[in-house]
C-alpha cells in the first residue's frame, strides 16, 4: 500500500482563511454523521472549485433530501 | 525495540483472546460473566483488523493513496464529498446497523450463548468484514457504482438482472419480517403503541421545521424531536394507566398489521422530507446514542450470563423459537452481525462516494463491520442475562411451548406463570408471553441492565420506562427501514417494469408511483399477515427465510468480488472471498433444502402443509397456502443464486483459461491532488 504524507483533503477552512471555531467544527462533524445537509460546506466547496453557488439554500436542501430518499438503510 | 514491543503487545492480545475463548468453551454448568465474551470478541477483532485487513489492503487489493477516489474526482459538495475517515465511519455505521444485529443473536440464543457468539466473532473477521471491504473497494474503483451495475459489467447482463431481482425479493421478505417484529412488540401494548404512534406527528413537525421553516436546520429539528419523543415515552406510561385512554391504543396483532400496511404505503408516497428523512434522523440519533450507552452499561455492570453455553436444542433441533439443528440454522439466524448481504448495497451506495483516499476503505469497510458484530455480541449478552425460562416463555407461542415442554423441563428452563406476570407488571405490560421476534426479550434484557445502572446511581430503577425506551428504539429504526425499503423497492419495481413499459418507469408519474407502492406494500403485507396469523408465531418460518435471503445476497456480492479479483489478476488471493462464499452456499442451500423438503412438519414447509391436509380446522387452507408460498420463495431464492453462481463460474473459467481477456471495468487512474509526492 502506498501511504504518503498527504494534505488532508477533508479539512476545510472558512472563507476568510481563518481556522474554523471548535463549535462550528463539532456541528459539521455531527451533520456528516447524521447525514444532514450542510449549505455552508456547499458554499465552501463552490468557492474552492472557483465558481459561484448554483443552488440557493432552499434548492440545495430540497435536492439533498430528495437524494437521501433514494439511499438504502440496512436491516 | 519497537518490534519487540509490538510482538509482546499482539502476542498478549492473542493470548488473552485465546484464554477468553477457553473459558467460554470449557464452562459447563456454572454461570459465566459477560466479561469473557467481550474479551474474546474484542481481542479477535483487534487481531483480525491488525493482520487480516492489512493483508487484504496491501496484498490482495493493493490500495493506493496516490489514486484519486471518486469523492475527489467528482467532488460536488453534495453526494460526492471527501470526508474525514472518523466521520465517515460514523456515517457508514449508522447506515449498516439496524435491527438485524440486535434481533438475530437474541433468537440464536436458543442454542446457548456459545454457537452464536463464535459465529458472530469468527464470521465477521473472515466473512462479513471481508465482504463489506471487498465491495467497498470494488465500488471505489468504479466511480461508486452499485452492486447490480457491477454484476452486470463484470459478470454478465443476465447476472445484473438476476441480482436486481434478488435484491427486490429479499427486500420484500426483509420488510415483512421486520414489520412482524414491531407488530409482536406492540400488540396489546398501549404504552408501546402510543409512543410509536407519536413518532408520526413528531416526524411531520420535524420535516416541516427543516424543510419549510428553517431549511437545513436538521440539528435543531432533531433535538426538538428527541425531546418530544422522550415526552411521548413518559406520556405513554400515563396513557396506559388511564382506563378510558388505554383501550384506544390496545389492539390485536391483526389490527396493527393493517396500520403498518397503511403507514408503509403513505410513507412511500409522501415526499421524503415530510416523514422519511426526519424519522431517519431521529432514529440515527437514537441508534448511535443507545448503542454507546448499552456498551457502557454492559462494561460497568458486567452481568453474569444465565443461559448455558449450549442448550439441548443445538443437538436436537426441535427448538421452540425456530426449528432446525445448529448447522445450518445458527448461521442463518444470525445474518447481520456476522455477514450481511445488505451491506453490499450500502458499501456500493453512499459510502464509496465519500471516501477521501483509498487506504481509508480498510477502516471504514472492515472496521465498520467489526463494530456491527460487536453490537450483535451485546445483543447476545443482553438476551443471555435473562433467565432461560423467561427467555423461552417470551419467544414462543403457547403451542410451541407445549411441543417443547419436555426438553425445557429436563433442562430446567421453566418459569411459573406468576413469575411471568410479575415480570410483565414490572415492565409495565399486561403480558410478555409469546412476544416472539427478539425485540421484547432484548428490551427486557436491556431494561434490566439499564435499571441496575440507574439503581446503582441511587435513583429509582425505572425498569418499565427503560423497557419501553428499548422497544421504542427498535421500533423506530425498524419503521425507518420500512419507509426507505418500501421506497427503494418501489424504485426498483418501476425500473424493472420500465424496461417493458417506459411510462411506468417515470418516478414522478403518479399512477405509477401509487401502483408500484401498492404492489410493494402488498408484497410484504402478505408475508406479514401470514406471520401474524401463524399459530407458531410467524418468526418461526419468516426469520429463516429472511436469513437465507440475506446470506444469499452476500453470496451474490462475494461472486462479484471474486470475479473482480480474478480479472485483476489476483486469482492467487481469490480464496479470500471464495472461502466465505463456499461456506455461505453450503449453509444457505442446506437450510433452504431443509426448510422445503424436511419430513419434520415443524421444519419443512411441505411436510407442514401435508400434516394439515386432513385437518378440520378452518384456517388449514390458508396455512397450507402459506406453506406453499414459502416453498416457492425459498426455491426461487435458491434458483436465482444457483444461476448466478453458475454464470460466475463460467466467467472465471473463461478468464482463467484465457479464452476471454481479463478485462476489468475499473475507472482509469487519476493522480490524487492530495498526495504531496515525497
């Protein structure tokens, strides 16, 4: 296995380049585990990808739930 | 120095695990502490993870962090998102763990604690975790494709369609059996039914909150929902004590069946944000916290196990909970927790789209499944802390109990009606007799464990509250599975029929939505109703069918995995997936055969139908029909998998004999931007 020292692609920074607060980080982790939508994360993703957000918050949330309804839950 | 340290550490862990297994295996007669079970399990997991999963990651799969994952390549900030591996571990675990690993071990406790525990622990290390890891790896290298798509591309088109049909049928049996567990837990239980009924308005409120009022604020909505849920739990106790209100929520199993069917239909037709998503959040929240609390409580209490290591039913095969001998039925009864085909759907669904780098797949795929096995071991412990007499009285109908009375009496597994009545009163129920399905006995076990914690902390024991909390916790995520399962089944049906009639395949065309939902609900409704009216309790015949189907799905997944390994030129490692595959085929085919053709009417469907042929009972005709239906389903499952295995064998032979080029449909290599290069 090739294991290298890596930049952690999963670590995000807030838009102004400051590190995120502990509270914000905890809420992000909780959202991910619960599988909840995270519009801030989407905005950060768009910023990092260099384009403006294509979806409003409402549209993003609606699409997120719609996709979630297709997922499988185990027994 | 470091090397010697590691040697000592892993030598020590292995030794400790072996010693714990020794204690478990050699205990005869005396009561044994749950600590030994936990030690044996945890040491095995540690050794399996450290050595076997590393071998899989390095030598068999050749995971490569330089290779960009789908999450990195298709990052869209929505479903494809590189995710921290600890976070993804939690997410993946929440998606794979459900009622299965909690119920199976409770039922398998009829053989004693040893067979089930051994299967949970050894099965997961060599089978279940390998399956999850393999499918996750395969999907990761194929842009996150689903199991069905992979079967189609790597084996053949017919294999893909067979696999898809298998998934649909399995889903229907699964939903029926899970619904039956809820029905058996809620019948004649006003407290339980009130609490569960309350989850519907609570979920609707949460849905409105996080979609309309404050879009995306799932945390707030879930917190409010959880508080309301606890309120409903306490209120349930009050309702059950009111002579005017209690009858409103006291219903027979048949009535609750109709409610479940209606609920399943409505839930699958409504927009997901209204009922399905909020319920899912609520149950995930409750699931993760309850499992953590249960683990802590077991560690603090370290309860003694009252069930012996082996009961006479392991040898005789006439157990009242489910019929059949240890082989193959212990391995069918515990599907989830040891090896579960359903995980292949999750491991080729959302999870591969979120993995940041390939090496994380080991922790998430293999490690996630080890955690589920641990949940199974905890369920086994909770069930075995019950007095065996109580355990059998709860999980058997009076008819079944009468049949097995002699063996039960010889083994000393008897309980007086007074004791059962006292226990029921303690748990806030009218009766606990014949509540088969595992959930109620698990709830009693959990309630007793939690109650000893609360009383040790100086509070009241709160046993009845804990019992209903445990029931609510299980019913909640079973209902979540019913919501999502009916919906996913509907999509599959629409897709399959859409091949012939394209209009039907449009997921937003209302006539098609209504018709396909009704068909799926009717599918599991038939099996559910049959289980409810079965004089032997239904779980008796439905749970083995579910176990067989789930294990057969695992066989499908392992066929796909083996094919991919062979095509990757890793055939010398193909035993990694072939070993569990061979075991599963042996187990499921034997079990399926016995369920259909065994001359014992308690075991074989056909023999049971024959035994009823002369019966003057009015229900006989219906029971005979059920037996024939079950026969058909079992034979169908076996045929589907036999076809798939033959197709795979042909493909392997063609590739290995170089009659066909070994062409894998892997996504092409893209260098990861996360690799810094040194």
